[in-house]
């Protein structure tokens, strides 16, 4: 499924613009013709920015829209709509108080679109780089059901929990990263400044340095002599990996592999299942059709591999399979999720069961993140011990041999 921006003429000749999701341009044209619209222009747009991309900081630079801005926007809209403030008046108030110029300009464009007769969801959909697909679809449902305030409140809660999960992951990885960088700097200082001093002393005395020290010195000389080439090679390697990960095949491979990494892979998988369960429950409870809810959820999980599994699940439902049977064929869901889906289908409370799954995995992920440092410590200790052993052999063996040579 892709996103296509279209321009079409109505029966009276009026110009209509909008955004549709469809497999191809031909499918968009068929949908427009079925609505008595004559297509004028159909163009595929870049993939909508989803929640995960926002959380990763793709728009986290100065002057760009961040996840905090979207959360604040949703909370303010919830307050204004619940208080009965007219939509245009509320949006113009937000334009005057928002702290981001980009968001203010976007809201001005949204107000102009609403004044020209477009609905709020259609106006928001014209800015896919600012507003995620899930937010736009939920606003559309809120407009149809007359519960726009509840919609903004649900989206704000969803985005807040996503941000909190990412912050916990960053906090858990801070200590191991700091220790690794500190040890690396210590090794570089000893190799470049301390150990070469022993070489000068030993050369004057006509003695030979120990093998571990000679190895460290060899690495140090090679690094000093060829550092421009090493730096260029490192930059090219990073650029190559980055380009590979950005390619469709590389991105799919990386998103699949990171769910199977030792220690953190299990946490990432359960966090992804939490995101799926909460987004699906929110869409389903708001009245979004099942197939469309799965499509929205696939875009919200921020994992191409999981998105492909959800597409298979959606295709199974379109063929007439049940929700549980389609989920089982993907091979991605845990027995708990499958069991809760089955109970939800039997009782007609799929959204409630998915919320239970989200809360259960949220507690598990939160517990594992708090203990992530303890889980990484054994590996970190072995790694640091190996580096310290190399440094000890490189530094203390020459000192011991030097005392023998002096005698």
C-alpha cells in the first residue's frame, strides 16, 4: 500500500484535492471514478512519517517538529474541543502560542484549508511530514463519530507512552556506552603516549620489549602512520552500512535481525508487540474497519519486517480468515497475543484484550529495562577484563623487564 496525492474534478467542475492509500495509481483512479470524480493528476508521495520515525528524532533538529510538540498539540486540541471552543478559533489560538515556527506555518495552512471547505482530517493529511498517518485517521474517525476530544486524548496518551519507552531504553544504554568509551580512550592514551616511552628506554639499554608490548606498539605505529586511511575507511564503512540499511532489502534485514539480538532483541520484540496492541486497540475501539486498522497499525510499529507480517495478516482477513488464524500464520505473535485475540473474537472485545496485552508487555518491558544494566554487566565485565589484561601485559611487563635490565 502506498500514499497517493490526487487532484480531480467533480461533476460541477470543481477541483478536489486529497490523499488516498492504494496499491497503485490505477486503483486510485478507480476509487475516484467510483465517487463520480474525474482524475486530473495522481502522484505517489513519499512514505508518511510514522510515530517511530518521530521518536527516533528524524525531526528532532532545531526548528523542526518533535514528538513533544505533537503531544502538546493533541492535549491542547483535546482541551479546546472538550470545552466547546470553535475549531477555527482554537487553531488560531494555537498558532499564536506554539513555540515552533514550522508547526505554526502548518497550522495556518490547515486553517486556510478548513476555511475553503475541507474537513480537519483532510487538512491535516495535506501535511504528512508533520502529522503521522495514525493521527490523521483517528481524527477522521473522531469527526465521523462526534468524539474529536476523545480522539486527541487517546493519541496524546499513545504518543506519550511511546516517548517514555524510548527514553527508558536510552537511559538503560547510557552506562554501558559511557564505560566502553572511557576504556577506549584509556587504551588510546596508553598506546600513543605511555608505551612508546618504554620503547625509547629499552632501545637505549639495548633490551627487547615483551611480545604483548610489541604488539600494542605495532598497532599504535600503524594507527599513527595510516590514520588518514583508517579514518577514510571507517567513514566509507559507516556510509556504506547506512546506505544499505536505508535500502529496502537492507532495512528489512536489519529490522528482522534486531528483534533477534541477544538480551535486547527480546525487549525490542515485546516493545513492538506493545506498540501494535495499543495502536490496534485504539483504532479498533474508535470504529476504524478491521482491515484499515491493521493497515494503520502496520505503519505505527516502525518495523518493516513486522509491517510485512501485518500485511500478510491483513491479506488473510481479506480472504475470509479469522483474526486469530491470520495472526497465527504470520509466525510473529507470542502465544499470549494469540490467546487474547481468540478470547477477544469470542467475546467481541478485541480492543479490550489488546489493551490487556499492551499493559502486560509494558510492565515486562519496563522491568527488563530497569534490569538491563544488570544483564549487560557480565558481558561488560568480560570485555573490560580483556582490555585491562592487554593493557596490563603491555604496561607492567616492560616495567618488570626494565628493572631486570637495570640490575
